[in-house]
C-alpha cells in the first residue's frame, strides 16, 4: 500500500524553538523523516512524500505548497484507495507498528497522537477527508461517524509519540538509536535525572549552544 508522508521543512517544528535554532530544527526534522522512511523500507509498503518544496530524496514525491489539510485532501481526491497517511515526526516508529496499522479492516484506522492529534491514518473509503490540527483525532472520529464509517484505533506508544515539544525529545533519546536520536546525541543532548522530582529529562551540553 502507498504511505503518504506530509513533510514541510521550510519552518519546521517551531514548538522546538526554545531548544533548537531554525537550522537545527530543519536538520532534526529531516532526521525524523529518515527514521520514518527507514522503517517503511523494511515493509512491503511504498512511501510517497507530500512536500511543500522540491526535495532531493529518491522516494516518490508530490510537491504542493498548500496547507497540510488542503494538500492531503487534494491528494486523497485523486489517489487510489486504500492509502495510509503517516506523519514524519514519528522517530520511534518501527516496521512492526507500521504493519499493525494495516491489520484493521474497518474503513478508517487511526493512530492517535498523545495530545489529541492524528499521527497515522489508513483510509479505505472515498467519503473520508482530513481536518488536521487541534484535537484532530476526535474530529476525524466524528467525521467518520457522520459518514457511517467504522473506525479502528491503532493504540501504539510508538505511533503516538510525535515529537512536538522539548519534553518529547526525552522519548527519542530513551527509545531510539535511529537518525533523530543520533542527531540529538551528536548535538549534545543526553539523558538527565531532575534532582527535585527524580523525573527523566534531556539536557544539552553547554558546548553545544543553539545560538
Ligand atoms: N505537506 C505539508 N506537510 C506539513 C505541513 N505542515 C505540517 N506538515 C507535516 O505534518 C506533520 C505534522 O506536523 P506538525 O506536528 O504540526 O509539525 P510542524 O508543523 O513541523 O511543527 P510546529 O511548527 O511545531 O507545529 C509533519 O510531518 C510535518 O512535516 C504543510 O503545510 N504541508
Ligand atoms: C497535524 C497535527 O499534528 P499535531 O499538531 O497534533 O502534532 C494533527 O495531528 O492534527
């Protein structure tokens, strides 16, 4: 099956601005995309990048500079079904969880993100369209219900872990050895135990200042 991966690397991951400058956010977003593509390559599915600007990557590419929702819906209106949509900021994803995503037979499968987003979708019915941002998981479930489409939830920690905010970096360093984790380690990020709370966090080496 084709897996569409929307990717906009013009001004990516703005919520990581407190810890990464623009150049670093672009490198890190690109590393996360590499992890997602590496996982897909270990499956029989075919990646298809939906990008906002041309890319040198060797995968099948569609360039569309419209907003995320508009570009994905345009793609859905013309593509063959079923199709999957997988976000690029899921560096913990593995071939096994990608395969699991396809194991449900309902018209719609959704892997929700922590915080209410929609990290992955499998769409088998043409009456479905996307509406990203906010609590899009709930919106997508409601949209499916209003079209009488059954939904399966793919409940996966790895697919739920989208990297949006500085605290999410901890999950990457803890649970991955891929390109994004390597980028973080190379750029001075390591695990830390907070003295007061005993909670695990990441800290950045002082010699790796983001300025
Ligand atoms: N093609 C396309 N992809 C997008 C667009 N906006 C976001 N994406 C991709 O959609 C996925 C989820 O996006 P977000 O989590 O909001 O990531 P982001 O926009 O880079 O991060 P923030 O600036 O922090 O919101 C990622 O794979 C992004 O690269 C867009 O306008 N067009
Ligand atoms: C695209 C958006 O991502 P988030 O902002 O939740 O990471 C969503 O999943 O609706």
